[in-house]
C-alpha cells in the first residue's frame, strides 16, 4: 500500500533549527521595513509641506520686514523665504564677507551689508555673491553699495547656526570676514540693533550701478517625491519578504512530498526471486 504523506509529516521541517532561524529573520525584517516605510512617508509629508510653504512665500507679495521679525528676535519657520522690503541706507563701514559660499560650482563670498533703517534699528542684507581672489590671501573685488536711501526687496532668511547650516564656526578669520550669517554675533559690533534673520537681496530701488551676482532662488525640488518612492519601496519589500518566505516553504514541502512518494513506489515494487 503506498505511503501517503500527511500534512504534519510534510511540514515538520518548519521546526528544524535552520527554518526556525529563517522565521526569526523574516519576523524581524517585516517590522523593520514597516518602520522604514513609515519614516520615509513622514519625511515626505514634512518636505512636501515645506516645499508648498516655500513656494507660496516666494510668490507672495512683499511686506515690510518689520512685520515678520523684531530686533533680537528670530524668523519663524513659516516665514522662511517670505518676500520682504526694507528702506534705509547701507552701512559699508560694517560690511562683512561670508566665506566658503559656492555658486555655479565656484567658491566665493557672500557680501553682507547692514541696512540702517533708522530709529536705532537695522537689518542685514545679503547683497549677493562674488568670486574669491586669485589666491587665498588676495582680497576679492567687492562692489561698493549704493549711497543714499534705498528700498531693498528680498527673501527673509533665519540666522545661521552651526546646527542649521552644517558649517563649523571658528575664530582667527581675516578682519571683516565671517563663516556664519548670525545676527546675534554680528550685531554685537554695530551701533544699532539688528532685526532677527537677514534679507537675501532680489531687487533694489534705485538700482545699484554695480552689484554682486544675485543669489538664486532655493530649489524646492520634488517636494519629497523621492521619500514617497522610498516609502513605497520599503513596503514592497515586505511583500517580497513574505512571498519569498512562503515560496521557500512551498518548494521545500513539494520536494519532501516527491521524495516520500518515490520512497513509497520503491517499497511497492516486488522483490525478484
């Protein structure tokens, strides 16, 4: 009589040490992939919200900078890149060059000039980018700011810190040079109080005869589209892991059935005298 393999006898291999180790790996991988997928979806939501907010701020009509920041204050996250205006006179005596700033793959400086807005207040204005000198010790050519009263328009930016910029500040720089656009640090040597944050110049009235190269608009990218794709990818890996695990079990069970069936056929064959 042929040997009929039972369900228990076929799948008993699932309790062997090798298969138990595989079960543990799958059970650990699935929640890990779930977590990674959720993390990427969270990053997508944050970046998508930030992208929409920045795009809206760039397109919004400009408002006086004093409406969005105060002396010694800070720029709120929702006001980052908001278009603002300020009226006053440039203060070239307290101008700074911001080191290690790259534009079009060329290293240079930002030209940071305070704008004295009167009433004992001022605001830092990033007038744009200039190329570095021929050597490390050669001073760059810096366009002189306009004289007289001007009205500037630009993008409001928060003060830079080591944490927000990834730039490590240090002492011992040449006079008039800084690594970070930090209003608190720079404002200590000024005869007026600086508004929090700074303005990234996009326009000036009256126009300057010669000016640094304007800083390009921020690249808002795909609004976290890559994070969304990565999140879907991690969750697809969950299906692949479960499907691969089930496929291995089916193949192992099929091989065992075939082997038992072969053994049963051999046992049925008559023994020749």
